[in-house]
C-alpha cells in the first residue's frame, strides 16, 4: 500500500513556527483550469493544509506568501474537537521562488 502525495502550488502566507515546537503549518493553493459544458474556461482552486517538521522544517522557515512550492508527503488525519482534519505531512520541499530570489541577489 502507498500513501504519497505530490503537490505544486503557491503558499497562502509566510511561514511561522507554531509555539515553541519545531514545526510549521501552512496553506498551499493548487489551481487547475478546465472547459465547462459550454466550452468556457473555468478555474478551480483547492487549499491544502501542509505540516513541515524535521528536515523540511528547516527548509520551510524561509517560505513567503505566494512562493511556488513543490511538496511531496503523505496524508494524515487527526481529530480536532468533533471534526476530522486532513493534513499533508511534507517529507520533501523545493521552493522555486526562493531559488529565483537567490539568483537575483
């Protein structure tokens, strides 16, 4: 069995550590375009909750809102009150925007 997710999208906000813990929760927006039944182009955006810890925590600390990110990870769910929350736990992160910022310096 396999539990693996690959996403490419834009960060919804700047990275911030959660309390005194060494992890970061971040929103990632992925978008897709498609033609509807009338032949008109539409776009749809999906928001994903991403958790960075360990190795990915160090790389995620420099994420800025709007950065284009490649994330590979696994799906985890947890209980929050009476709700069940779906989260992607990242085990690989590439920040394309950070590389562009470094090249322009």
